[in-house]
C-alpha cells in the first residue's frame, strides 16, 4: 500500500484540495463581508451574528479535516501497529473543545 | 448625548475601524496560509493546529466587539431605561458558548 | 432602591434559589447516572453522549445565572455610574467561550 | 484477543472504574458547593467562576473517556477491518466542539 500519510505529509487528490479550498474561500468571503459591515457602521450585534457563523464554519472545516485524517492517516498508522497517532489526535481534539 | 448606537447602527471612529479590520485581515492571512498548506500536501494535524489558532482569533475578535458593544450601546440603552438590549446580548453570548 | 448586588453578595428570593438548585440537582442526577454506566461497563460512546448532555446543561445554567446577573447587578451598577462591572462580565463570558 | 468493546459494552477494570468515578464524584462535590453558594446569596460572578471550573472538569473527563475509547475500542475495531467506528467518533467529537 502506498503511504498517504508519511513524514508529516498528507497526500490529497485534486478533488479533496478543491473541496477544502473552496470552503476556506467561502470563510474568507464571510470575513470580507464583516470588514464591510465594520466600515458601514453596522450594529455590533449584527456583526457578532455574522462572526458566530464564521466560528461555526471554522469548526465544521476542522471536523472535515479531522474526519479525513482519521479515515486515512489514523487507519494507516494503526494497521502498521503505530498507536502514537492516537495521542496526537487527542491533543488536536482538545484544541477545539 | 449623541447616540452612537441607534437604529441598528454603531458609529465607530476611524481608529476603531482600523483596529478591527486589521484583526480581520490577519485572520484572512491565516486562512490564506492554510490554503497553501492544503495545496502543499501538508500533514492534517499541522493544518488543524493552524485552524485552532484561527478559531481562537475569531473568538478573541468576538470578545473585543462584544466588549465595545457593552461599553457603548449597552450603557446608552440602560441609561435610557431600555433593558431589552440585555436579552439581545444574552442571545449573542449563547451563540459563542 | 435596595441594593441587591453589593459587597459581592447577590440577594436572591426563595423562588430563584429553588429554581437554580433544582437545575443543579438535575445535573447531579445525570452525573450519578453516568457513574452507574461506568460501573455497568456501558459502551464509551454512550457515556460520552450523556456527558455531552451534562455539558449542555452546565452551559445553560451558566446562561441563566449570567442573564440574572445582567438583569440585576449590571443594571444597578450602570445606573449608579459604575461601569467596571462590564469588564468583569467580559471576563466571565470569555471563560465559557 | 478477548474483545473489550463488543455489543456496545466496554469492559473496564476496577482501577479504571475507580479513577473515572472519583473524577465524577469530585464534579458532584463542586456542584454541591455551588448549591451552597446560591443558598448563601453569593455574588453571581463568583458562582459563574465556579461553574466554569465545572465546565472544564466535564470537558477533561470527556477527553479521558474519549482517549480510553480510542486506545481500546477504536484500535480493536480498525484491526478487525471495521472502520464504521470512525464516523461514530467524529460525531462524538462534534458534540463537544
């Protein structure tokens, strides 16, 4: 089996890259919208509602990347008998709690 | 007293706008960096660590805006005897919990 | 006006105390249930689902107390011209983000 | 290999049970303390600080259980070629985000 997750690399195909980057572009678009709201003296509460949507989008992106990580790197490592990846994942999860 | 928070508007001076927008620009910069990491097949865990930094930066920006909101709009409304803003703020806080 | 929030005291009536404590009792009951699940060798994922319910109940209790706090102490302090309570509240909110 | 995680059971030894339950007992103790604070008319902000400590203790307990889960059930299932447990874990993580 070809290694997709070695030497701190994760090989992604073009479709995966496109999907992730279009999600990130959408979040950047939301943030550009918030900059315009600031410039237009929009009401704080309305800005905070938009910002909470960005927060959810970031968490959802993190979920997708973690999910990909577990479906590829985690399985690969465990099947090779390398369980150290589990502590690495535990630490990542804690960062988003 | 001139009303800074009326009709769902929040009047900000140039300095406040500059501060908020430079924070948002920095977050956009972090996200552009994450796009490059995806393209360069960087390891999932490293991308997730960067994404957790974005998550913290978003929460910190939200804190600053909420703080400004309480120091301006909240005080103005309470001093006018309009307490409905408190429920609005409670709802905002819940969105970020 | 009688001061309900002075000297780091918050005077609560019997009904408020009963409401808050019955919510806390319910959370304690959920945790007792989780102890039984541990003893009965129940599946980790089922225990984690129960624990996420406790997490939501804690956040919801915090929202109620913060809401009461803003509807009583915050209004009292602002009407006396003491705005320092706003930074105190900002710090509390950050603890639950 | 004896199966420790089958039929939605997780077999725990006495030491693990004791550790988890003493953590839960400590959280219950914190909540009993908060009930006394409510009865004693303690200041809302002080109660909220205690409640944020409970929130952290709950998240830390969840981390430990999830960690155990990955070090036992996850490894067992992946080594049997059953990858469905990964989506189950993804869903659990999302509950605590």
